[in-house]
């Protein structure tokens, strides 16, 4: 069963990005972080996204290259990171780690 948390921003471009990423990766979770998540983005801001994949995901689904291929044609500027669930979750207890910061300040857009 898959779901989209109810807090998904009203942003059609982001919805399309999320749809394409979920189709391409079948991720565990997708987070939006950075200025767009904090609601202090400028017109030139890009989308910062963290894709959390299963630990046993095939190698091609552990690389951000797949994400950029999936987003081709959207004209959306995005920085995308792909981490395994174990790598992401094992750092959540470290307050200054990227995963902890994303979990604390970002927005969960998708959870499987």
C-alpha cells in the first residue's frame, strides 16, 4: 500500500516530480527539504529531494541518475539524493546529520 501524506504542498510541478520519482523508484519514502520545504524559496530555487529506497533495491535504483532521467522534460530544477533505508535511518539519531535534518525540517511527501 502506498500513500501520500496530506501535507503535500499545492505545487503542480512538485506533484509531477513526485509521480515520476515514485514510478521510477518505488521508494520507501520521498522527502522535500531545503528552501521549498521551509517556504522561503526564491523564484530561482530548485527542489531538494531525498529518495529513500529499500536496502535490497537494485543498483540502478540507488543512483540519482535514474531520477534525472525520470524528470527529463519537466523543466524543473532539482537536486536529488538517493539513500538506502538503512543508511538514512541509521543516521537519524545524529542531530547534525543530513537525514536527521531532513526528518526534522523537511516534508515527507511520500511513504510506502
